[in-house]
């Protein structure tokens, strides 16, 4: 029974990690598309738009990195 519990934890970590990384990629892609649209509408604000894009992308990637660390902890613990 203990082996089944470990297998379920590992499967959950892998599925959750994959979904989280996919969601982060989709989020950064959506932000990038919005940045292109905003730049096309108001090219004079490119510096502000670019700064906001990189800030949002960095926050998303930071949370994604933490998610992957959590997945690695679960995988190593269930080894």
C-alpha cells in the first residue's frame, strides 16, 4: 500500500509540474502578444511596455522555478 501512495505522489507531482510549466508558457506567450498589440497602438510607450513585460515574465518564471523545485523535492523524497 505504501508503494501505491508513493506512486500516486510521484504521478501527481509530475502531472502538476507539467501543467504548471505549460500554464507558465501560455501566460508568457499571452503577455508577449499583448505587448506586441500595445506597442503597435502606442509605439512611443515601448520602454514602459517592455519594462512591464519583463517584470511580469520574471514573476511568472520565478513561480515556475519554485514549482519545479517543489516537484524535485517530491521526487527525491519518494526516490
